[in-house]
C-alpha cells in the first residue's frame, strides 16, 4: 500500500520540488541589488573592471543566467548546494550548523504550544460561556495580535535586563567553554526567553482551533448518545469528544512541523539566536543567492516530508480516512 | 507535573549559580560585534568597521594608524623614502614571529603584495595598482618601487594591508579558495581560539608578541544583531564593550549608569544630501545651492542627534580633520534660497505651488534613503518639509539598503552611472581620514573618483586632485586639499548635513584602558597593546 501511495504521489512531489527549486533560483535574482560588496568587501568601488570580472568568474556570476540555472540544477541533483557568497563556505555546512538551534527553538516551542493549546482549548470549551472561557478568548486574541519582536523586547527589558534572571542574547554563554551538564543547562537557560516568546505567539492559534473543534464535536449526536448512556461528563469529554476534536489540531501541528526548519526570523534576530531564520534574513540583505537557494530548498523538502508524514499518519488517527481507501 | 516543575525551577537555580561566577572570574573582555566576520583572516572578514579593526588584532600591518589617524611604524623599524617619493626602503623589526613560531621576514611582505595583486580583494588589490615592484634583498629589508609618488601610501597601503604568512597562503591560489580559507595564523597580539558560527569569537593573547605585553588575556566577541539589544546587554553586564556607537537617546542614561563610562569625540562618518549632478535640473549649481540653503542643519543636529553631532562643512572634510580648510562654512537661509530661485528663473508659473524651471519642468524630485537608518529617514522627511515651503516638491522613498544602492551606486561602480535625483547618504569614518578622500569623492574620472556617486565634474578640481595624489609633503597636501574644498563648497555636488559624534560606552569595572581613535572609536589595536618602541 505504501508503494502504491508513493508511486501516485511521487510524480506530484517531484514536480513541486522542481517548481520550488526554480523559484528559489529566480526570486533572489529578481531582487534589485548586487551581491558584489559581500563577495569583495566594502571597498569594492575601488576595484578595476578586470578585478570585478575575476570575482564574478570565481562565483560563476559571469555566466548567462540559463547556464547558471543549469549548473544550479545539476549541482542540486548531486546534493551540492554550492558555496556562500558571504562566507565562502559550503552552504550545506552553514545550514547544518544552524539547523540544530532552529529545530531546538522552533520545534520545542511548537510542541509546548500544542500541549498548552490543547489543554487550554479543552478547558475553555468545557466552560463555554463562563468567565474562564470569555477571559481565555480575550487573552488569546490579545496574544494573537501581539507583535513577536515587541513581546521579545519586553521579555528582554523586564526578565533579562531588569530582573537579570535570563541572558539578553545568544544561544550559549559566549566564550565560557562549558562542557557536559553545565553546557546543557546553559543552552536551556538561553532558550527560555526566545522559546517562551515563540510559544506565546503560537499558542492562540492552537487554542482557538482546539476550542472550536471541541465545541463542534460536543454538538454531535454521538455525544448526546454517550451522555444518554449515563457516562460521566469527564468520560464524555476525554474518551469521546477530545479524541475526535484533536484531528484539526493534528493537521495544524503537521503543517507547522514542516516549517520548523525555516526558523523564526524575528525572534532569532532579536535574541541573536543562531538559527535558520536569522541566516535567511542575513542572506537576503547580502543577496547571498546560494544560501537563499539552499535554505529555501531545505524548507521545501521539509514541508513536503511533513505532508507525506501527514498523509501516512492521518489514517491512523481517523478511521474514516482508512475505510474510505 | 508538580515534581517536574520543581525540578525545573531547581535546575534553573543551580544553573544560575554555576554560571554567575564563570563570567566574573574569566578576566576576559567581551566586546560585541554587529555581525559575522568570517574566520577573521584578511580574505574572510566582512566589514570595514569593526571587521578590519578586529582582523588587525590577529594580523599585523607594516604601519598602523595612531589615535590621531597618523600612520606610525609597526612591524617596521626604519623607513627611507627616495627624494622622488617612488622608492621606499623599509627595515623590519628583529625577531618577528608568526603564531606558529616561524619567523616573519621581508619575503612574507613581498609575498603579501604579490598575492593581493593576483587574488582579488576590494581593499588590498587596489593598493597594488601603483606598485612597480616589491623586493626583499635580505630577510629584514623590503623595497617598494612605486609607479608614481603616492600621498596615501603610508596610510592606505602600509598601514592598511595585513601581512600574510607566505608558508601558509602560497597554496591558496584562487579567490574562491581564499574566501573559504580558515587558517588564522597571523603575527598579531591575538590568536583566534574559537569560532562559533553566528554566535561569537574567542581570541587569546599572544604571549610572545613583539610589541610587549598584551593588556587583555582573552577577548570574547559575541555577535549581537539588534542594536537595542546590544546596549541592553551592556547595561545588564553581559558584555563589557560594544563596537556600535551609542545612539543619542541613550547617552544621558548611560552617563548616569554606575560602572559604565561613556567616551565622546568628533565622528568622521558623514551624513550627506547627495545630488545627482547629471540630473537635467540638478546639474544647475544655483538650484543645488538653493536646496541646501533651505536645510537648517543646526536644527537637524538638535532634533535628530540631540546635539551629538557637528554641523557639516561644505568642503566635505570635518573641522577636526587635519586637512580641513579653516573657516569654510555654509550659510544658508530660507530667504536666501527663495532669492536664488527667483533670480535663476525658477518660479511657479502655473500656480500649483511647485516652481518650474524656465523650460517648464517642475522642480519635483525623489529623495532616496536607506531603511536601516531611522535618523536618515527622519532627516529626509525634514528636508521634504523645508523644500515644500519654498515650492520644491520632494517624494521621499525609503527601501532596504541593497535596493537603494542599486539606484544610487549600481554594482558599486561609478562608471555604470546612476538612477536617482537626490539621496540622504553617508560615508564611513575611514573615508574622512584618507588624505586622498577628496579625490575619491570628487574626481570626474570614474576610475579615479571611485566614490563620486553623483557624477560631479570640475576640471579645476580634477587637476588639483591629480596633483594631490602624488604629493607626499603634508604641508603641500593640506594646501591643495584646502583649494579643493573651496571648489567643492562653491559647486555643492553634495551638501554635508552633519557628522554624528563618535560616542562609545564600556564597563569600566571590567576594563578601562580603551584607547580612543579620533573620529573612529575604541575598536583599535591600541586598546590592547602599546605601540612598539
């Protein structure tokens, strides 16, 4: 069954991948501005035509655009993402160094936000129309509309600079050279504020979905019949309603899973966190085409993988999909 | 659940206890950088400031700019210049060594300049253009033969180009390889110990440094992307110094903060109104003068910089620059602007509130500025308001840096022309301290006036500029520079608005021997080591 699934979807995903790879190639090059200053340095104005040409040749930018595209696709097919204009290093290596931090931050926040969102949404739906529910809705709306950089700045001002409970920036204490447990604790300590910010701005969506989904399930006939059987309210809630209400939340979770590797640009920049989001932001400013291509490609692949995973897992969660097959 | 949260709180507490002493006892100085600087070697560092300054902690130059930006001998002990200024014979100091213990000799110097000529780098390669040859007759002696005498040779070449170890770089032959090369063996006061991509650098003092004891044992350089966060970190004691200049709003607060010292001095970076002198209307110097006259630069300094800036001089150079033409001042008032406009025939003929040129073209311009600089955006808005008052319409357009530069300075090549009317722009501090700054900024040949982004042309200025670049005598240099400034002040191809002061803060409890380089700040080698005797 798995094989049939892949044969059907395989062509579709390959086309998506090719389209994405082409867009990743074309879009950065359509931005006005030149990467030359990042290739050569700030005094680039003083270079002669010949010296500029030497640089363009070194990075393949002297080739006509269709040849650059062909080379890019050929390299990509071999798993070669090229070298960064800005740093000279292989793009794969740069992305790999940042990937761990981003997965830790964004993945952690997504898990945390999902757990909190489910619990909070359930409680609110259970107490529908009561002060807790109304207060929660207002709170979620407020959080939802809070700009992440503002929340991050408040955290930095109050909890890091004011109370001095947490560090102001970074993913670990610079130059401390900690090892083992001390290093893990140091990383955890630096993770608290960025992760709290990201979690807080992600929770409202999950809360709202969970609450709405649970309320609609609670109106179904099978809930009435469960109640009629004399089940306790708690039993109806957890055994019957929640399991069914979780499906939309699972969908959102799966979709978000694919975007974990794209990082959280704003939060990573404000906290100077070394993730993919900040890398992308810096690469856009520097017109670092290879890094942009590479990072967006990784994001594309990861979103496709998340979709495949969702397709495979969904039948396990929802028997109706299973029977429909 | 309760158990988990208790252990979490405990964990955090233990961790805070563990970490607090680490920062305090390390004896290290933490100086924040603005962004990644590659591997900190001459082919991978990124920014002119602070990147170059940090790179020169690891690599040495033959000369080094002192606190007045005058080049002083560094690796070099004696220098002999021929009377025509074309032959420079330098004797290196004895016992110079690379970090790996190998001796640093004149062969390395020769190698460096030949390497720079071969492997393109925007800062090193142009310095080799005027070199006829570099010889190393014996291990201590280097002889530079120049094609023509060069006013900037000491500062822009000898005090700028870091010497590379030949035994390490000779195998790195292409630009791409050099840009990816990670070796950091230099001869400087610091060795690179640790590079954490996107996070920080750790440098350790070189115990065998020839110029004597290095003042700070360990230098940690965290990268903090956000300016506000970097100053918060300084205030919270998580860094000890910051390569960014303090924003005016923070000065008063930092001066009052215990344990923090604020250093202030003239700044050599500039904020200018750049005209496109090739523009059909703006090519008229009278119109440029009228526009400049409407701008109240004194008020701008008070409003935008809270007084922490010097009002611009019309000859570009800062009054604190050794080349400044004394007494040069721009006086302009709104009344004067109106008088100039009326006299030149720029009047509002169709009554729409906007003046027209005699040929009917309305005085309507786009003013570009960079999104990354809030002060310049507010400056552009002020200019728009003031110009509207005298009947000149301005449309302010703000965009991200690379997009603006694409119009003002396409491909960073003045020879490719320009696509703008006016821009609020600026140049960094090193441009000001070069004796040849006025030539770079205003010479009409796009290969010589490499940053003449407005396309300004004046044959009299060109002639003086050609004289200046080959003049070695400082007194004569100053005379020529003064004449050039007077021409520029007359023609106004740019209008210098102000020079922001260089204001820098540090935690004096950790380290207080920072040396303040005029116009540039404390990120200099001289903050960590005294000049060699």
